[in-house]
C-alpha cells in the first residue's frame, strides 16, 4: 500500500512539472515575434500587438471549447503516460522479477538435492522467477524435455504479463499525435470557416488561429516522443531480464537429471 501511495505521489509531482514546464517553454517560444520591418520585439510589446503573444494559456483557452477539451485530453494522456512509465519502471527491476533471496534459497535447496524445499521457497517468494521455476518443478516426473517446455511456456506467460503493462505506455504515446492532429484539423476548420464568411481582411487574426491549431500537434508530439522512447527502452529491458531468468532457471534445473522426487511429497506441496 505504501509503495502505491509513493508511486502516486511521484506521478503527481512529475505531472505538475510536465504541465508547468511546457507551458513556460511554449510561452517563451510564442512570444518571440517580429514587427512589420522584421525587427524582433519584446514579449511585453508582443502582448499588446498580437493575440498570439498572450502566452500558452491563451493558446489553450482561446481555441474554442473543442480545442480546450483536446488540450485537456493531451494533458490527461501525458499524465497517464507518466504514471504507467513509473509503474513499469518499478516493476521491471531485477530485484522485483528475480529476488536475490529466492535465487539463493533455490540454489541452496538444489545443492542439497531437496526439490520439495525449493518448491516451498518459490511459493514463499512470489515473483516472475519463482513462477518459472515452480512451473518446471511441477513437471519433473515427465522428463527433462517436458521441463524445458514448461520453462519456455512460463517465460512466455511472464513476458506477456509484463508486455500488457507496457502496452499502456505505447497506447498513450500513439494517442498524443492523434489528439494533436484532431486539434489541428479543428483549428483549420474554424480558420476556413472564417475565410468563407468574409474574414480574410484580418490576416493577423487568421495567422493566429492557424498558429493555435498547429500548437496542438506540437503538444501531441511532446507527449508521444518521450512515451514511445520509454516504451521501447523498458520493453528491451524486460526482454533481457526474461531471457536471463530463463537461462538461470535451466542452469538451476540441470541438477534435476540426477534428482528423484517423492510424488506424494510433490503433490502435497503443490496442493
């Protein structure tokens, strides 16, 4: 429970930072304008001469209620991407997937030739590694080939469980550009509606509307690029750990070639 609370607090803190920092950065980018002669003007002058110089808040709340909803959807998408990234980063660690206490206990039990004790240790230390090892122990009477198949099947299952958690990061990363593009399309529709209704006289207003529309695409990419990067990084890390756990399990189980197990004791432990 404490870990979940800590994770939630960390996600909220990062969310606040990711909301404030882009707003300040985008605002500073949007305020660097030029006058009619091509000379740069200050941010204060820009605010008085151009609506686009009002800052990022104006971009968010000045794009209509549909555009504002899309911006909040982008913020929500970014928050979920951060949360799932933190959650997966905590999950995909060697200490979580293959605890040292489990490895030492199983290796010690196998050194003594006590398979039942090794199975008990796996049940007392639930993790991805213990699930793989325990699946192998449950097929020791069927031969070493059956054990190998059980290990591969259990490894694939654990990999799929991790992948299901990681997929949410990918979903958030793919949603970002889609939401941004939708905001851009909405802004362009409003712009051309203004042109069709005879609003072509105010070129600066039209340019400002187009700029607001394009900012949503930029916001979507700001969410998508880090999310996709984190997704592939964590996925590769998870694959490496799964391969390592599979190799370590087969190394531990090499001793089963010369170990006999009492079926009655095995059934008692499994039950």
